[in-house]
C-alpha cells in the first residue's frame, strides 16, 4: 500500500459518521483546523476552544508519518518487512510498532473474528490498493483459489513472538497481515492524547469517517446503510468518547447482481454475508472500538449479541455503547445495549432489540 500523507483543504463529502458540522451544523465554528490524507482516507482535526498552532500540527504529522511508515503494505516499514520475512526470521520492531502489535493481539483475544491476517484474501478479492480493479472488470475468485491461500491466514498469539527486550519479533508461522482494521483507531488515540496534553477539551478527530474521537459535540449522526443520503441513528451531546463504525455499503464490487464487501471473513476467505450491514461502537479507546466494529460485521445475530455482552460486561474494555444494524431478508433490526430514549432511531422500518 502506498500511503501518502498530504494536506487537503476540503472535508470529504461522503463519510460514514457525520459529526460537528462535517455534514450537518451540529457544533460551533472551529477555531483550529487540520486536514491530511493518510492510509487512503482523509483525517480531519478541529478544535473549538483555541487555534491549532504549527507546533501541534507538526505533532499530528509526526504521528501519521510514524504509523504510515511502519504499517504501509509497501516501503521498508515494519509491516512490509514482516510480511516479506521467512518463517523463523527475526524482524526489528520499533516501540510504535510494538504498541500496535500488542493492541492487535488484545483485540483478537477479545474476539477471534478480528483477524488481521486476511491480507492474502484482500489481495485475492482485489481490495488492496495494488490489486484494485474497476468494478466492471471484477470477477470473484474461484473456490480453488480461495482454498489455495487458506494456509496463510493464521493469526493468534503464537504467530509471532518478541525477544526479551521487545525490540524484535520472530515470525513463527507463515503469515502476512494488514493493519487496516485497527490502525485508524490507533491514530485517533494518539492524536487525541496529543490534543488533550495541549489543553484542548472541545473538538473532534475524524479519520475517514470510520474512527472518530469526540471531545465534545452537539450531536452525532450515523449514516443509513441502506441509503447513504439518510441517517439511521442520532446520539445527542456525545462527549469524551471514541466512535468507530464498519459497514458493507461503502467499498464493494458487484458481479452478476451480487455485492461483495471488502470485509473478509478469515475463516471462509470470502466477504462477510452475516446479515449485519453496519456496526457502531462507542468507547474509551479508538483502537478497540475500531477493531470490535470490524469483528461485529463478521458475526451472525447470536454472535453479535454475545460479543456485545462481552464488551459492555467487562469494565476493563471501556466499551460503552454498541449498535449493530441488521438487514437480513425480512429482518430489519438494531441490536444495542443502549436504552431507548438515549438515542433516536430515525427509520421506523427497523425495530430495536435491546441486548441485556
């Protein structure tokens, strides 16, 4: 993946979550603003209680350059070196890369549905920057092609191990992985920590619409997975919270009338077909909300209910609210642990199922 960090001047017009006036006037005017492009998505940072001096913008640049340098699929960063290494080889790891690997392993431990080792399947299905094709040229891989790469998707705590100093990783199995399911959340965590250390307590960080940190806002609206021109849920006055969303309606191919999502099930090697169209997670950290929103997309209704109970039932995870939107045949349901009245459902064709 060739990751470019470049400044942009306009906010992306189509994002999954709308917050603080990105699409709707729900916040006061920004006093400070920063925007760049990284990991094939726009990231925007706004503050309402003070301007963003060049020193803070440079700090944001350093965070993004560091993460993109280590976790791009191309170049000489950690991820590309790890993926190219042979089994048994030792790969140097920076403190930043070590931190991200620890979070990946923790997220996989919470839900094995979060499996970064889907990279061979993403390439097979043409969902990496170097394999993308025009929608009209897309042809799904055959069952034999899928089977041929299934021995490359192991991801568990034994897939790699650290040396005692935690300065190098030993590749224990034939594995290649992608950081796309967590890296935006990590970036949002790091930038939010920087802003708070500089005294900001009002504003937001928005990475591609899929990972957001809200210091304070009047409201947050979730795009409708069935019609991206509409919203399906609104939450009032979110504050000091991270929000991540995953959906199967933004990036996909169509072939013979069938839609193939970019969210791949590592077990089957195929795009998810769980009936879940969108998953939104509110919590105290971007990396975990990012990873678990991805995991929820890969689970059926029962599995999603169980994961919601796990997430909100363990205070150590810091997950506060989960919405899982299901449109599966005749069933149109929003699964959530949130009490009705704490949010507004904007489409009465959906029913709410409260997970307790």
